[in-house]
C-alpha cells in the first residue's frame, strides 16, 4: 500500500500509524502548491479530493480521511495495539478522540495557515485552538497517552496537530503537560523514523 503525504501536514498521523504498526508500505510525497507528486504525477488525477492523506491499497482501493485511515491501519496489525478492538466500548472512546481532534482541532488551524481569512477569523480560531490545548492538557494530566499507558492512533493525530504550533509560532509553554506529551511522542523510535523521512528533524532541516 502507498501513502500519499505532504511533509508535516495531517498526513503525518497515518504515516506514524504505518510506522508504529510495523507494516510494509510505500510513501509518495505531494507538493500541495503545485499538486505534483515526487515522481512527477498530477496529484489531481490520483486524489479526487486533491488532499492528503490518501492511502492506496494493493487492490487499488482508495482510503481517505485521516481519522478513518489510521483506524484501518491499526486494524491491520492488532498486535501493535494502536486501537482497541472494533465493537468494544474502548473503541468508542478512541473514536471520540479522533473526531474531536479532526473537527475541533485540525480544521481550526485552516485560517491560521491560510493567513487570508481576516484578523477576526484568525483570532477566533486561535482561541479555539488554545481552548483545545487546555482541554487535552486536562485530560492528559497524569497519563502517558490519551487512552492511558498505551500509545494509540489518537496520539499520532494529536501529536501531528499540536506539532503545527511550531510552524505557527504558537507558544505551548502555558500547557506544560502538552509540552511533555509532545516530547514523549516525538521520542518514540517509530515516530523518530517518520520525522526523519519527512525531513522534520532539525538535523535534516539544513
Ligand atoms: N478531511 C480530511 C482533510 C484533509 C486535509 O485537510 N488535508 C490538507 C493537508 S492537512 C490538504 O491536503 N489540503 C489540500 C491543499 O492544501 O490543497 C482529513 O481529515 O483527512
């Protein structure tokens, strides 16, 4: 299977999930400005949503929507424990997190990145992002990960969206629990290898 990704964007989350799951996969980078892939293909011809992440399965099926892709990946290798089993109440809790991160956090960053939605919109959405930082910090207090001691795909997603604070110069030091959480997730070997592959580690930045 192949993941189409753009460095540091929301596709980082399924990229981490693939790495944590220990599966065989390929990646292909997409330039979201030109919509060209690294092998010179027109991404608009590949992705009908013209967005990353896109997971193309070996049978040709396309899976889109990050919150769904990561669950698909988690279920391919249950031994990696990246998601509680389907049908359990714990799975509902995981889905609650994925939906919260997607609807309340991920998309609230849109006007902050676009910088053309007007000052008021930026102010309102920055406020929303900070409110979410407070909420997740409260929930993470005393815990390693969102679901407890076990790293799950919800952590891959949360780490990805909180990592955008680096690109947007949002100071997260008022949320020390979140600062420690980001460090904890970043230090995982599978996450390190993905950050390296996407050129997001400082040593690769030059
Ligand atoms: N609902 C989609 C949204 C995906 C999305 O917003 N992707 C962004 C990158 S984070 C993108 O590819 N945007 C297209 C563009 O910038 O042209 C999901 O959750 O996977």
